[in-house]
C-alpha cells in the first residue's frame, strides 16, 4: 500500500474489520428472518431470478397446427360429387382467371390438419350460392357440410361454423333482403350439429336497387 503511512494502514485495517463485523451481523439478521437457512437457502426463486433469466417460465397449451396447405378451391369444388351441377356450371372466372370464391382455413373438426371453408359467389353481386366445408382424412379432402340455398355465406368463428342465410320476400331488391338467419353449427364426431339459430328482421324503410332477388332454384 504505497502512499499510506502507519496511521493510514491502521485506519484502513480498522475500517475493514468494522465492515466485516457489520457484514457478519447482516448475515445473521438475514438468517433469522428467513428461518435460519442463511443466504444459500435453495428454495423457490423470486421474481428477480425469473427476471434475470435464471428460471424460464413454462408455457403450457395444445400444440399449434401446421401452417395450412393451400388448395385449389375451384378444382376441389368442381371435382366434388356433393356439389350441385348448377353451382359447378356457373362457377366461371369473373376477370381473367379470377374466380368468385372465398377460402378460409381453420379448426372446425378437431383434426390434425386445418379444415377448409369455401364460399362460391356470383360475379356481379357477390351473392353466395354455395358454402362447403372440407375435412382432410388420409391425405384427401372430404365434404362434411354444404349449403346451397342462396344467398348463403359460411364463416369460422372461434371453432364453430356460422352460416348466414339471407331471406327475401317478393319484390325485395338483391341488396336489401327482408331478413336473415344466422345458424351456428358445432362438430360432433362425424357431422355438424346445429347449436343455435338467430333470426333478424330488416327495416322495410330502406331503399335499394331494383335488382331482383336471387333465384334459390
């Protein structure tokens, strides 16, 4: 210790002894407060230990499904014997090679792969003429639901299949149906079962275009 005289070294030594005593006293107080196990008590780590990354939290939950495998929706519908001949005949491109189909991927049946919901519409008014659900089984897609009374549209909502069916009275324009029914289906082993049905009546005071209502036939 260069630069320190005898008094300086003595004062430093005394200070070190005092600090050591205080440290020992602190450890004794800590041991008493923690039930006598001392600073090396190996109990559950506190929030500080988790924050520093010494213990990583475990996140539980069901494994996520693989990314959906995109399908050729038009080919799937046209090759499906369950789809009516009228829907297949009218399923044509609107512009170039753009077909009027909406496709959704999601879990409806609890299988290992995502299910596919396909809505076929008209080009002019985007009126739904057919809604279909396909479930993958042994590498092939099987039709497990269809609705072909236009206007109809199917969606995936929190694991349920929700089908909206618009209803027209005589003289209703295509853009203003008189009412609608919203039907919720849940999967039950091998098929969809209706869980709830909501009927909504629309106001007749609202005007619209003079386009005729779509023909359900």
